[in-house]
């Protein structure tokens, strides 16, 4: 008799051309990912080959009950690491039946910025460092004593050993699943707070950075679902008022343009940083909910109210690396985004400010 595991791992291509497409979208809170599946008659290779679909927006806080239909537009395709075979994950954005982006659709506005000729000409690259915290179902960090605290921070960052690294099986599963899916995941590491980890996506160009981060988050949530743990993107999962001195969680965003990567690019980088300083408050407002709990000027952060930059300074708003300074070209790191930021918002806003803003 077939086991449940056997049935879950059935290879559909042995018996049918039909495939399963898992449509993914961002729900009403701006961080809640939703998905549902449909059967397609044969494999597809491009989003344009996929049908639009709809869902009940009143159940995701994205539409009223008396006019609840929201339309899903397929935008990016990834291989499905859960169903395997020719099955796919489909990142979608959300529209009214009349074809207008709904308010929580941040991708549509980002796509307009990335399709601007001046932005396209600069080929913006992104590398996003997504930090997150693994929690038990009682919302306590994985590996922490029940209702208690581990030893102080220090040995956990990139740490190894059963008393330092908690949840590595989940992290490695996620890493490989993202590679299988076709996400440009470039690495993982344990973070400063025990139970906290990071994965990096990039270098990715333009709108694809947002697509890849959202699908990587989706895959992570699906894996933690199987493992029976909870993933948190809260920028300060352990409050300051709780005993202990614990780092927050960010989504540091590394960025460069074609001009920055060419000889003399350091001057372009410094000019871009001046533009970011001029719009500091606008960026902070868009860089994640609860970020004020994280950006305190402590724990490798800058103070939320003051823009600073420096070379190799992890306590600054924006950091330039030593190699960039030495080579006179390269990239910089915006350290302000919180772990719960919307990557469509952050990546497009950085491009808009640094490329399109005239001071």
C-alpha cells in the first residue's frame, strides 16, 4: 500500500503532461504570503503563457465583501521544489477586475520605475541580505531554554555546534530548495542572535530582485510549515524590555549601477549617497514596519533619525566596502531596511532616488 510520502512524491510526468502551478501573491498585511494551485494542460516556460486567475480579496483584507474579486497576473516562474517535475511556482501581482493595481500591489509601481529608460540604462544590481528568526510554536526563538535565555551574543554568528546553531536542517533545506527553484540565492549564515539566520539573494537585476526575495520567503515559510516551526521577519523579535541584549533583524540591501561599477564609480556612489541622505525620512517610512525598534544606534545599526555613511562602518546608515574604496568603483550597502521590508518598494525606491532624483 502506498504511503503518504509516496503519494506526495508521485512523478506526474510518468503518466500525464499536466502540471501544477502554485500561484503566489502578497496579502493585505503586506507580509502575509498567500497561494493556491491550479492544473495546467502542459508545461509552460513564460508567464505570458499562464492564465490570469482570481481570488476572494475579502478574505485577505484586500477587497470588500460586496466586491471581493481580485485578479492575479502571473509575473515570474520558478521550478517547484516541493512537487518537483515540471510543476512550477508563479509569483503574481494583484489587480481589480478593471485592470488597476490594488493598493497592496507594490510590484506594479516598482515595475514602472525599473522600466524607465534611465533606470534600464544603468542596469541596477541588488544583493539582499534577508535576516529572519526561527521560533517555536509558542513564539520563543528556536534553541532558547523555555521561558529563559541562552548565553550572551558572541559565539552564535556563523557558529557551529548544537549549543550555537539552531535550525540548520531548515536553513540548508531552504538553501537547496531555492537553488532548485532557480532563485539566485548566493549564500546563508547563522546570525548574531541565537535562532536567527540569514540568506542572501543576488546579484539580481531590477524587478527580479523583488520576485526572487518574495519566492525565497515563500519557500522558507513552506519548509518551516513542514518542520513545525515559525519564521519571523520581525525587525526586533526580542524586545529591549526583555532581559538580555539581542540584535534585531534587517534586510541590508547592496546596490550598484553600471556607472558605479565602471572606473570612477566611487564618485557616482558618493553622489548617490547624498541623494539618499536628502530623502532619508521618505526611505525610512518605506523600509519596514517597526524599524524604529531596530534602528537605535546600537547592535550594528545607525540611529533612525540621523543619516550617516562610512567605509566599513556597520554602525552607519550606508556602508561602502573596503574593496570599493580601494578599487574606486563597485557597490554600497543600505543598512536601513528592516527584515520585513517589501523588496519591490526598497529596490525601486533606491533606484528612483539615486538615478532619477535631481538635487
